[in-house]
């Protein structure tokens, strides 16, 4: 399954439903789209479990911006 789609599914699980997530474009800022910080933290933890890595303490904020940037990070870490 494509990384972006997996992240979307995790976001649905964390955010509580597909209706919101289906309207969020991959490049849109998650914060601007209305994802609260608590949901973002839960998403990051879920991503660690799903993709088998741990976030570095010094991860750049732009990595956490959108589904695209999160997917790019997952791909880079997995390489």
C-alpha cells in the first residue's frame, strides 16, 4: 500500500472518521486543515508503530507539515 494512503488511514483512526480526512489534500498543512496538536501527536506515534521507526527529537518542523512531507520522511527513513 502506498505510504500516503497508509498515513491517511492512520489519520482516520486517530481523528475519528474518514469524512474529514477525505477532504484534506496531501500537500495541505495539517494544522491549517484543522488537525489538532493532540491528534498530530497520536498520528506520529501510530506512524512509528506502523512503519517501524522512531521520530528523532530534532526532526525539522516542515517534515510534520502535511501528508506529503510525512510520507517523504517515511520513505527516506526506510531507504
